[in-house]
């Protein structure tokens, strides 16, 4: 554990500030170009010399995902839009009932998933669309790391669905409201965030339950380390990392806790290649945490403006983040 009384080294003098002026709800990259997803209508491209605001929705943007080639966004206008690095964008799906598209995910071979109400959809890379109704409103989506398989979070659990198979989805049950979902990089564990201040999970092979508690608030942000050994989470006054380096995952194990603060962790993003996690807090601070020894480097000082989005480029050389009030920044490393 580092000496928290000592001054934390800072890279804030390298930060390039950007005024988004509306809440930042996502951060993605096209190469070295950060793209901030704004809560209202638009994407903000932070090019080296200038920023470009690109309106793509007729209302709020509720969800986004990127594979580095396109950013797919869902909006309260009932549209699913794909945008490429040039800024060209097209509507790739429209909900016929004008329902909000509030969950999106990108999968293998150009597949995209989205949801509206209880309905989950997958469009394959060939343009074929499959749909299924969940037991309740879809609250989270993610693709498995291998094959075309979609995880769906909903009330009282989660489901794993093969869109190209006629079989019914496999259900993983646990009472309560499950609001987000992720699958471990090795494909062995299915994890959900819940309305309560807890995580729940299952070992996919035998549906063995895991319950991870001890949070002070609902967990809203999850990120897997590059080696898949830890799941980094928000929801407490420190960075909490659950171990997944054995066949039983975190069962019977305690988490690693780093970067303690008086403020709650609001967002986390693991470095794409190194054992480092970028952490944003509810008081506006941003730090980078080295997992091997807990060492900290500051990227943004606390100012009371909660950090709402954070992300790395694929090379891990640029960090970008944004806040609830519309401040954004780019930090080259």
C-alpha cells in the first residue's frame, strides 16, 4: 500500500481540456482521436487541432459501444446509429414502436446487439436480424468473447442466447433487479450488477452462484484487466478488484482494494495492455493506479464535478475522460 500521506505525482499539466458543455456519457477512440459521447444528441470528436461536434440523434443518447472502427449509439429517438472515423453515420435500425434504444453491444464479425423494452435484437455481420423477448425489460447486454452468444441482464437474473440457434436461451437465476452484465475474457463467468449494492455472478459451466457485497452504492462501472485476472469495479470509496485467476473465480476470496478516497469511485477503465486502472471519482478526481503496488498518478484534481466517463485508446497511450457537467479532457502519456 502506498503512503497516502505523501504527495501523489500528477500529470495534470499534460491534460488538454475540452468543453463539451453537456454531460459526457461515454468515451471511445478512433486510433489516437478521442470521441466523447454526449448525453444530448451528439458525438464530440477531439481532433489534434480542433473539436468537431457531430449531431447524430434527435434526443438523448442512452448507450454506446465501439470496436475501434465504428461507434454504435442508441437513443431515446428510437434509433440505432453507426458512426465511423470520418464522421459518416447511418441509422442501422429503428424501433417500430418508437421505444428507447437504451442498451447496445458489439460482437464478433461485425455483429451488433441492442434492446428496446423487453426485446433484444442481434444483427449479424451479414445483416440478418434475430430477436428475442426477455422475461422483463432488458437492462444490460454483452457478447461472449468467443462465438455469437449474447448475455442479457433482466429481472431475476440473466440469460445466455445463441441468436443462430433455435434453442431457448440458458437462464441464470437470482432474485432481484440485474442492471448490467459482463462475461469474463476466458468465457467462464457471467457477472451482473444489481440494484442493490452488490454484484452477482455464475460459473457458466454449472451455474454455481457468486455474490460479491460490501459496496457503499450501486456498482455502475466494470472493467476487466488486460490479462483477465481481475474485474475492476466502482461503487465504493476505493477501487475494488475481484480475482478471477482460478477455476473458482472470486469464490471464497477477498477483493484487492486500492486508491482509497473520501469520495466514491464512479467509473473505472483498465489499461488495454498493462496492469493499470484509470479511476474516476464522484468528487471529480481522476487517478491512474498501478496494480502491482497500488502506486497512484493523478490526472485530474477534485472539483466536485463527478467523473462520468473514462477510456483508453487501443495502444494505451492516451487517456480521455469527461464529467457530468460537460468538462472533458485528453491526456497523452
